C-alpha cells in the first residue's frame, strides 16, 4: 500500500511550489509540440500503446504505460486493453498468433534510503519513495490476444512480510474475448484508473475493455477488502494523434484509493511522444467527508539514447484527510536496458526536504515455456528453441535474465 509518513514541514504551507515545478516539467516539452506529429511509424516516436517493457515476450499482458513505473518502464500487471486508435492503412499484417504457456516472473533487487536508513529492497521502487512493484513468480497462458490466464504470487517483502498474507496473490485473472474486439476479465487485477501512476492496486472483481476507432474504454467493478465495500472504476481514452493519448477516469465507492475513506475520484492523464522525448503526466482528485486528496505528477523520459533512458520527474500529493500522507518530490535518474529482460535503474532526488537515492535491478525471466500454432483447440504444444530454461534466475536474478529472442 502506498502510504507516506514523512513530516510535511513548511513545504506544504506553500503548495504552489508543487504546481510551479509541475508546470516547469510540462514547459520543457513545448518546443517539441510543433513537430510531434511529423514523426512517422518508421521514426523514433511510438504511440502510448507501443511503449513496451523489458519483460519476456511470453509473459505478456503489459499495460501501454505502466510506463514510468520502474527501471524497465513497465511490468506485467494488468490484462492488456484493446488499443486506442485504429491501425494505419499501410500497417503490415501481424504474424499469426502462437498460443503459449509460460512459467516465470519479475524480480527486483536493489537498495535505497527511502525509509530513512540505507537498506536493501526486493521489490520495485516507485519514484524513489517507496516499494510499489512486487517481485513475483507467475504462471501465464495465452490462447489468443484476448483469451489469457495469469496467476502471480508475490515473493518480496510487500507480499511476504508480517501481516501481508491476505494480500496474496498479486494477480489471478482470466480474460476472455467479447464482441467487436472487446474483452472481459474476472479475478484479481490492477484497477483501471488513469495510467495507474498513483492508483496502482490489485483488487478482486470484473472488468470490460474495448475500443472503437480512436476511442477506448475500460470499466471495472471491484471489491475493497479493507472497507468491505464495492468500488467502480472507469477510464475513457482517446488517441488524438500518432504520439498523443489522453484519458479521463472516474471512480466511486469507499476505499477507491488504497482503502482510505475517499469514496469518489476523478483523474486525467496524458502521454505525449515527441522525437526522442516522452512526456507522462497525470492528475487525480479524490474526496470524502473527511477532506480532499490531490495527486499530480509529470515525467520526461529521453528516449533518443538507445538502451540508456535518462528521466526527470516531479510528484506531489496533498492529503487533507491525513490518511495517505503528503509529499513533494523532484528526482532524476537513468534506466539502462541491458536486454529486453534485464534493466538497471539508478536515481537521486528529494522527498519532503530529504535527499533520497535508489538503485534497482529488474529481471523478467522465463524458466519454462511451451508454444504452439493456434488450431481449433489449444492442440499439441511444441517447445520453442531456447525457451526451456534452467531456473537459475531464481538463484541469481540480476545476472540471469533471459531474452525471448535468444540474444
């Protein structure tokens, strides 16, 4: 659960500082706006849906921008929604889909001083301020793009520490296709609110996803274990251009944010791809009878340096109900994608007038996989070359991550 307990100090007597820094991040991108749409599919820009991660290809179901969440800019977290926006007329036909079954996981290892003392961590760090992305072992099955099964068990402190037994599993969902390209998901999954930059939380429930032209929607009904109450989430998204995606989100029900008293929320998110620069920004507003809550963030990631991705970001929360905590932070760092399955991150910043640092390795690996051509039924499976891997990553994850291309 993402909760912050630092003393807010004098910083929050002037919350305009947060908006000044936030505006500065956005302003840095203004010179690029005029040429954002001139980048073709053959250029360096990608749509939000194409911003992928360094996960093993067989461990799919990666959100378009679970993006700015870790050293690899994404992890296996939610059923992949139907893309917003139609395919270009000249797009090449996709290769035939191959059903797959895989056993693998995502492991994080590193260290930071986010708790006030320098210590190791075995879960992913969010924004340099606390653990948010659980190390996990997973079982994944995909028969089609929208018929999938995923079960993941947390193996880091977030899910194995004292008092965390009821949080397991991290995910346990079955996604099946609907009409017109839509899909339905049942089980435990990360709730669809904005880009999940703040509200990044798995809950039991049901979800429907779909798209029409450039518009996309995701809606879910979930159960909040802490308040024993239902929650509803809705995100409407639109791909405005080849590099611009925006979304509007609504949520209702007591406990929509990490079991706190907030019972209604509104969110706005924007992902903008420039030539060599990606902007992610999000604003959340929640309310309850105890007071209001705000979250705002802006992050620039410089994508023109190949495997190196420097970034800079600013984060702000204001919690009038004193349940989730206040903070203002500004930080920078660099991600290094060694392979598609192994990434390193290091960063330094400030959080409520305190200097923080972190370093992190993220290994996505597959210890066993089977793939086969799609037939009327799942049919006989054949083992793909280099996909049956000795489970050495379980022993030494930073050194033994495997690349699906066999590199």
